[in-house]
């Protein structure tokens, strides 16, 4: 069997849903299980409705909620069979009635806790999975809706909960495997889960990929398919560089590195269950289903091209810490990182010298407090508007000449930080955001002007 995960852009409208239904129907012989995200920007809209309510504008929140209800009703009405319309209408009415009560409660409380955020944002996948189930039935697929909250179980860290793998595998065997054995196509909402006590939780933003990977691993799928709106994993962001090429095959390690450092196709946690179970992942385009996509496998594929992609993160802040007390001193770095730990702020990249440390963060919510505390022991200067650019590929660290090519390509660009060695898979550097496009373009031209056709399309 295979797991087929469809993202929000793949089911954003009735037309997109019908396209997805055709894709699933065309692969019925492979015994698919379908995992879906919320339709389009539904999760963002739900959270905006919640923020509107806690700001004291209940009428405005309920008006936005009514707009969202109409959107789902119109799109659902265009894809389900006439016989299924009453059932879908009843489901929508029930869910939006619950949502209205939740919004009124948030308005009274005047705040959203992680638990209430999970409760609110879960409705996107709960609605989409019901609609997709009926859309599949309308084209002849024997689909069966499965509430993911009955199967995906997590701890109680709401909004970014950790899955309980043993319990998930047990429930998949009890509630999902029998459906597949009976020739049915289960349809589940991604991202959403529940605690052992049955309280709604979520796997965090982008968690639908994680759901697909957990389900695929638990059911020993032959392949996990992630359907998106691009042809696969590319050598660069196509919105930034039109010359980006599709990667035919890559390793789990490379894909994980790309996901962490900014590739927008996969969620960073997606790889973990698949890696442990050695299940290949294929990234495909729901708008062009005939394209073979990108196959992600456990073992590195030997080829002439060492570099697989150039990825980036925007809105990076560099924090420079300077103190002559660092010279020949021990424990100074520990004191610096203790400050970031106390303020629950993750550090991505670090470079050091005898008397200074430069590091990057992408969350500046507590930067003022961090800087104030650090200035008790050193001079501190934050630099905003930076971008981190990473050249990713297996065995970069052990390939002579890669760094030389990189520096030659960027001879006219000011590099604020550079790091190699922490990972054998990438060279990371920081540049001003104004030079991001030129940096990516120069690196891509250097490493992909000639490519191995077995690895790149």
C-alpha cells in the first residue's frame, strides 16, 4: 500500500479537489491511504478569526467565520455526489456551530492558550478530510473517513506535540489496517491528533507531512507520496530562480538538511519515521501528476554532482558578541548560550574567534531581553535583515574544491558568516538580504551549469 498526502494548495478549490480525486482513483490498485491538509489557507483564516475574537471584536470574528463556512459549503457542493450533499451539509453545520461556540468562548477569555489554538486550528483538517472522502466516493473510490484523533496520539505539549509511536502503531493496526485489507481507501486529516485523554492536539505547522510519515511507517507502506504544487524537490527555490532544476533522486539525509534550512516542500520532521522504517518518499506535483517527481531514499545515490540544492532562510538576525575576557578563558561560551536557553531562543549557526562570537537566530521575540543580559558580560550588536544560504549535498565536506568554487562564485558579495564542518552535508553562509538573489543565482550557476542527468531532470 501507499500513503498519499495532499497539501493545502492541492485541495484549495473544487477544481483542485476533483483533480486530486482523479489522481487517487488512478492509483487504486496500489491500495492508497490518503492524508490531507486543510483547504488552501484555512488554518491561517481560523487563527485570524481567533485573534479577532480575543481582541474584542466578536461580531467581526463571527462574520469571518461565516465567510469560511460559505467557502467550504460552495467548494464541497461542487465535488460531492447529489446523494451525499445532505450528509456533508449536516457535517459542515455541526462543525461550524462548534466553531462559533469556541469563538464566543475565546472572546470571553480574551486570550488563546496553546490548547485552544490546537482546538481551533484542528477544524481545517477535520473539514477537508470529510469533503475529500465524499469527493473520492463521487468518482467511484471506496473511501472511508478516519478521524485522525482516534489514531494519532501525542503527549500534551499542545501546538507542537510529540507523537507516541507505539500507541499510534497499535491504533493503526486496530482501526486502519482492516479498512485497507477490505479494499477501502482511508482518508485522514493531517496535522491533527489527540492526547491519551482524548484532548485535541496538533503536530505543529506543516505537520501533515509528519502524519503521512507516521502512518506510512506504522503500516509498512511501500512508498509515502507528498503531493504539492511543484514538480518535486528542486535545486533552488523556483520563485527566486527560474533556472531551478528538479532533483530525480536524493538521500534522506540531504532531504532532511534541505527541509531544515528552508526548502519549502517538506516539513523537517517528516523524514524521521520514514528513515527508521526505510520507506522511500516521493515528492510529486498534483497539477502535473505525470511528472515522476523526486524520490527520497535511504542510501546516497552515487553521481557526478556532489551539490544537490541551494536553499535559504530569510529574516535572519545575526548577534555579534565581543569581549576581550574570552581570550584564553573557559566557560565563556557556556555563559552566552545559557542566556539563549533561559529565553527559549534557538540558535542556528555559530562562528567564533578568540574574542568574539557571531550567531544567528530566526525568532527575535525575546531579542531585547537577550541583548540586555548579554551586555552585562560583553559588547553586543544585532544585525537585522540577513539571510542564511546553504549549499547542500552528500559528502560536501570530503570533496576537494567545493569551498574554492563557492568563494570564487561569491567574490563580489560580502559574506558576514560562513560555517562548514558541523555537518558533512552543507556549507552555510550569511549575507545581507539585499544580496540574497545574487548569492543564490551565482551559486546555482556555479554548481548546476553542468549536471548529472541521472540525478537531475
